[in-house]
């Protein structure tokens, strides 16, 4: 079983990083960095997969807002609490908003759609988005890489491949649980 999972990660892991980074994606980028440290992927491949996924995802959200402003899904998103505040912030500081939006947990989708609804040109959005995605991909994959380095230092070099795999899966579960708790708390407090 361990060898099958290792095989899947080695062959499809970068695709998973790319797909995971299309939306919120921090966990996918961190795991990509972790596996880069474990020499499953080259670090540059992990950064590239995270960058491409993040860039494409946010550009898709932007185009969704731009092209389908009247669609019921976009209208429902606009009716969410805080969307008006997001829109005001975006219109007051469009460059800063596009550059920083992906770093605020839970805002990538809303921010991308809001940017598409605002009067930001596509070329301007793409340049700012790519710059932001590059910094984001480098930051989160590096954090995952450093987590792998720290795990190796704490647990020693004797950590076998299957143990590293289970450690990564535990990380995914812990981050998923933390994300669910944050999301539930935000819903309760209305922020």
C-alpha cells in the first residue's frame, strides 16, 4: 500500500499541487514543498506547479466576475456579508488589493470575482496576479520545504519514505481540520 501511494505521489503529485492551487491551495503548495524536500519533486517544479495553478485559478475567478456578472452564482456571491466592503477596498486600492488578496485566507475566490466586477483591465490584473502568485508560490512551497527540513532534524535521518508519507498525510489532515475550524468560526461570528 505504501509503495502504491508513493508511486501516485511521484507520478501525479505535481498535478495535484497544480489542481490544489487553483482555489485556496495553501495546503497543496505546502505539501508540494514538503515533498520537494523529500526529493520526490524538484523544488522548481513544485514552485512552477503552484504558481501556474494559483495564476490560472485567480484569472478564472476574475473572468467569471467579468463575463458572468449577472449569473445567479455571482449574484449570490455579491450578496454575501462583507462583499460590499471588499468591493470598496478594491476600488480604493486596486493594485494593492490584487497583490495581497491571495494572502488573506478565504478571500481568493471572492477577491478574484470582485476584481472582475471592478474596472480593472485584464492585462493589468494578469500582471499583478502573476507577480502575487509568484511570491505566494515561493512562500508556501518554501514553508513546506522548511517543514520537511524541520521534520528531518527533529525525527532524524532514519525517517523512512513511508513514514514521511504518513507525516505528510497527517499534515494534510491537521491543516484541513484547522481550515474547517476557521471557516466554522467565521460563519458563527459573521465575518
